[in-house]
């Protein structure tokens, strides 16, 4: 009778171990996202610089765009407005994260100014 009880505990322990391994494998992502802001209606294309993999979308009415579940790697983000390039950036997609491309502003807006570094003492 003690043998049956030990065998049950062994099966239970093995089942729990397999469940933990399965959950940790699911937690490891092999993809990521790219997101950014542009002018509503801008065409946005991302292309993996190593593989040539491409996706395209259009910025929504709020100017936002997002590419989900991209294979990991370096991507060129190209924003096109009225057939002309409005922005061209390189971002790196990391596991489970969203890479942010710089904001592309409308032609009538001026890009945000960068602060001058403070002089060294």
C-alpha cells in the first residue's frame, strides 16, 4: 500500500514539473512590436534589414500605427505622405517589447527642438 502512495506522489511531482516547464516556455517570446506616431493617413512600412520581411499599414485617425508580432531583428521604418518620404528610421525589435520610432510631424509643424547640453564645468 505504501508503494502505491509513493508512486502517486511521483506522478504528481512529475506532472507539476512538466506544467512549470510548459509555462516558462510560453513566456519566452520570439517576436516583438513597432509603434509610432505620424500624420493620419500616412503610409508606414517596416522592413527587416536582414531578411527583407515587410509589412505595411496606414496611420489611424489619431496618427498612431503599430505592427504586432514581428520577428526579432533590425527594421527600417519608412513613413510616406502623398507619395514622398516623410520619415526614415531604424529600430530594433526585441522579445516581447515595443520599439518606438521617432514621431513624424506634419509639414506645417516644426519638429521638437532638442535641448542643448549644459556646458562642462
